[in-house]
C-alpha cells in the first residue's frame, strides 16, 4: 500500500499484511492496521503516539459544531453506507488537494473505519504542522457504542 507516500509526498509505506511501516522525514513508525474490527496498535502492542478520543466523548451530531470538525476520510462507498451526521467527508487520498476545506482554527477529529487510515492521516497532519485527534476505533467503535449514523450522500 503506497497510499500515504502518494498522499503526503514525503515518505514511503511498506505493507506487510496487517502491519504497515511508515517512513516520514527520516522517522519510521509501524502501525498495525489489523484485520477488520480490531483496533490499531504499534508493533510492540502499544497505541500509536497520537492523541485519541473515545467515541463516547464526542457528540452524536457535528452539524451544530462551530469550533470542532469531524473529518471522515473513508472512501465514498463507506461514507454512503453510514456516517456521522455533520461530519466533513474528504477521502484520505484527496485531503492534500482539499486541505483548504478544513478550518485551520477548528479542533480536528479524524475518523475512518477502525483507525488505521486515521493514524496515517495524523502522520500527514503532523508533517504539515496541523494538530488532529484520532477517533479511537473509528466507525466500528461508533456503531458498536450505539451512536447514530446517517446513510447516503
């Protein structure tokens, strides 16, 4: 999977099954993207060194949020299958070209299916000097907690 290297233009990715090695600006980090439904851990079993927030600490609907953005970086078919109301949808590979759509003054939360892509997105944001928080467990955790989802576009 070379998606992050193409996304950021600053690193390389080595896909070794369920584990992904990422090299950005001379630093290496391995993130376990695990089989579907598993949470994402580093090779040593620890969580990656990014801030995370449990889904239970977020509002059910981001529509009225003026100072917080939930950025959903999943692909369009995943988004249509169920997403958080009021989230901003920009697929992972499109974020660099559409970064101006993300308010730089808002608190930013990133969500995907299980957190694997979110950690790659946080690597990119770290590289460009933007702070963001990973939604722990992604949409799998969101739905498992009974939080509401919207379907369609």
